């Protein structure tokens, strides 16, 4: 039998709903109908939990594609459906972290950055290479026979981002900010500050041999007694290649890397919970200069990742041409610090593209 292997994405919540409703129907979004038509009886759907990045089961397809909106999942219809049989199942604690298989899977080979693999797991159904599919099924069977319990983040398991179909594709409508999300202005001992991240980005760019720029209203700031203005290659002005409105926006971006008069990368450090100011500046820039060729990055604390993903996928940002989630990537504080520490003296041999090693796509999971 010429079986095909397909990715089937779930959150912990949609997985539990699937089980509660008999575990005999799986579905995909209507906009995935064209791809779903390629799935046939006997194919395997390999179940992957977003948020916790684990493989949890295998479904055998028992029907051809049909269209149905009978309620199964609370959040969405997923009307492109298949009858399925759950032939291999793990528990959340024994589910397999996908990164544990990276040395065996072809989808992890030849990546431009460490996090590029995550783009594959943002939409389903997606077809695996036959060998990758076989490896995944065997790994799940082995884990069932030899279970290893691993703790996982329950909040990430139960997360259910509110995504909606629109004329511009899939967007998210974030919940309102709660009082407990408001950050205090006084830095606490051991907590990474906005100034520290700005300093790291400025110094990294400078060490890479680039000119750097810090937001005009931050020029007099310092980190641990070291003034920003002491960083080598810090520019005092920017190339005047745009209109005044665009220039005023660019001047307020937290950190820029430049090579000659070309701006290579723009970084907004979103240290506060709202995650709005930097996104709005980037949005303004894209609106005013839709043809600008510029790498955009939103740098934020690790525990704000989901907030970043939700906010950047608001309709106001996805409607831009080009869509902001397609051209702006997320960098976590910990990944940035880790990369800089690991580079050490080798920085002199590096190219600016190393920032892609820690950057993550902001396009939404398509569950």
C-alpha cells in the first residue's frame, strides 16, 4: 500500500475535545480543502501538540474528505473532515518532544536558522517525506512500549488562541490585558531590563562591523554604567532616503543595524506587557514604505511569547501589505543572550545573518 503521512495539529484543548467526542473524526480549516483532498483512506495523520511541541498519536484515515460542521471543537468548526481510527496514542506526559528527533528527520536538515523547523508545524495538513513519516510512527510506537514521563507546561497545553478566518487569512483576536500584566517601572534584582537588551543588540551589531543606531529618545541611556553613546559605530544621524514622516518613525525604533546607508535590520524591544508601541511603529513603517526591504524583529521576554504572537496577528497588522506577521520575527531574551554568550570571540568571523539563528516566525498556528 502506498501510504502517505500527514501532519495533524492540535492544541491540548482541541486534542482533549477530539478524545471526548469519540476520537473518530479529525478536521481541518476550510481554506485547507485543496490540500485535504490529497488525503485518502489508509493514510496516517500524525498528531502534534502545538505549544508543548510534542507528538501524541497516530490516526488512520477511514474515509475520503467530506464537509461537516457538526460541533466537535468549541473554538472552530474545522469542517474539512475525515473518519479516523486512533491506532497509536500517548499521554501528554509521555508524548515525544519533536526536537528529540531532529537528528533523524530530513525536515530539520539544511535549515537557514535554528528555529526554521517551527514553520513546518504552523499549518496542517502538511505532507511528510515518506521516510520521516515512518520514523515518526515508529518513534510513537516505541514510546508507547517504553514510556518516559516528562513534565510539561500546563498553560501551554491548554492554551487556545482565538483565531478567525478573514479575507486576509487567519487572524487572532487577543483577550484584553489584565491588571496583573502591568509591569512595574522599578527594575528588580536579577530581572533583564529594556536597557540591557538594547545594549546587547547595539554591541552585537557593532561587533559584527555594522553601524548601529539607538532610538533618538534613548541616546542618553546607559546599561550598568556604560553609556550607549560609548558603543563603537553608533551613528549620530540616519540616511535621509525617506520622507519626513518615515524618518521620524525610523528614528524612534529601538535599535537599527546599518551597512553604509542601507538599513539591514530593525529591532523593537517590547519589555512591557502591552506589546503595542513597537508593533505600531513597525506597522507605520510598513504602511508608509510597503516596498521597503528590511528585516524586522520584535524582542521580548520569554514569558511574553504567546502575547507577542497574539498581538502581531491582530487584523490591523495582518491586513498590511505585506502582512506584518510574514516579515517580522520574534526573538526571546533568553535565546538572544544564549547566542551572544556562545559566539564569544568568534564574532569577528560572523555575518549579520546570525540573528536568524535565534529568530522565530510570527505567522499563526493553523490548527
